């Protein structure tokens, strides 16, 4: 029997509630554990702000988007000053394990706390799918589904008006959502952050389509995509107060450029947080549930400093240290398969 704390940190993502529910089910029902949920990510641990999670508390949340615990972005360097406080609260609360669910920043913070001696089992999440040591993160399938549906819908209006629609999807550092939704919807060009684009090449690709008699074009672009140096004037946007990229809108800038170059009407469409909201797909619910189950198992077996990961069809544990080493980017051979990645 253990006392386990769970928290969700960083940008939210469909499937977080499914993990929380799974942790409570596996812990309470199968092991007789006591589970507490910290509010708003690491902030809850630092401020000792939490609530008990019993079966009633997680009733009906499997299909719900967002997180019942709330989330916030606390950077690891902020947490560093709070390590002593976190340790004190873990001791006061008599916690035997902490399960933080989060993306890159959260897992870095998890590693920091783990290195300081706290019993941590991480669960990876991000719609961006850019965590190296797991084949897939939950949230990605949902985001790709939302983006694909939007692209399908945008095709019909683009065709009616003979326009170029430049659709900006999420993906700060990686183009997984752009690539998968673009492939699924048959986009005519896909622009990813991994490979800075050449505006002449993009103009050519879209121009050839019109020259071949087609009446419209759909370009999918990841929000973090940038032009090749010297290719076009570009406002990168800078950083926000938290040190995060503040994008100036690659779709907006591309639509102006392509309209002028092609002599065709172009419009930017920014999908934004709609990709992160709402109910998770069945795939994401299953993956999230399996992660939660295995995180509790890992805690009971004393496998701390680890993170759950999908490898093939199995759930494995990988060291937190390995998890945050570098981001999983779209490999160049995938561009070829999509046929229209710049
Ligand atoms: O990391 C997930 C993500 O959705 C990115 O794709 C996106 O750039 C970022 O979070 C947006 O963050 P925020 O919700 O803080 O605007």
C-alpha cells in the first residue's frame, strides 16, 4: 500500500484525465493505495495544494479533454529553487511516489527532482509527439484527427473560391502534426520546422498545381516553421514572458507572400488550441490508460527515475535522463513518403 501523488503539468492534452483515472483505479482498487492529486502541476506540490482522489473523483472523466487537476507551466529552473520545498512537502504528506504527467519541460523538472532523491515515475504527454524515448505520446492522435478534419473541410471552401489556404497547425520544434494531418488529408504542400523552407520552392510546388489546371491548393505549415536564411523577409516573433516562442504567424506571412507571387487569393487559417481541446480518440484513451497502469506498477516495484514509454506495442520503462536528452524530429525519409514536404 502506497501514498501516491499525481500531477499534470505543461500545456494540456487530450488523455490526461484518462491517465489520472487509470492511476486511481490501479492504485486504489488493485493495491489499496491512497492517491492525491496536486493542483496546477508542480505549483500544487510547491504550495502543498492538493485533493484526495478516490474512485468518485475520477468517475466519468475518461472521455473528457483537459485535466481535472489543472495545469501550469513551471520551468525546471523555477523548480530548482523549490527542490527543498518539494522534498519537505513530500515528506510531510508521507508520499511514497509522485507521478508527474507532462511534456519535455515537465520531464526535465521530474528528472531534477528525481536526481535530488524523490521517488518519481514520469508519464509523457504532448500533442506534438516529440518525446524521443516513446514511439507515440497520447494527444497526438487526437490533434492529428482534429487537424485532418479541418483540412478536409477547408478543401471544399478553398475549391469554391479557387484559393490557396495556408493552414497553421501546432508544432513548435517538430512537424509531426503537420506531416500526419497533411498526409491524411492529401495536402499539396507540407512545411515543417525541421527543414527551413525555400519560398521559391514552395511557390513552384503550388504554382505547378495551378499550371496543371487545379483550382485550389492546401498548404499545411507547422507553427514553428521558418524560411531558409535569406529566402524571404520573416518576423520570428521572439519570446513571451515565460521564455516560450511567441510565433508571429508563419501562415499569415506565407499567405501574403504566396498571394503576391502566385497571383492567387490566399488565406491563412490558424487552428491553434482547438487541436488540444475536447475528447481524446480511442487510441489516445487506451495509450493514456496503459501509461497510468504501468506508472503505478513501476512505483510499486520501486522503479523510480523512470518514465513509461510505448515501444512497438509494449509499454516499457525508460530512464527519465534518456527521455529528455533531445527531441524526436521528423526524419528526412518521411518527407519523401509524404511527397510534398518542402
Ligand atoms: O507543446 C504543446 C503545444 O501545444 C505546442 O504545440 C504549442 O506550441 C504550445 O504547446 C502552445 O502553448 P500554449 O498553450 O502555452 O500557448
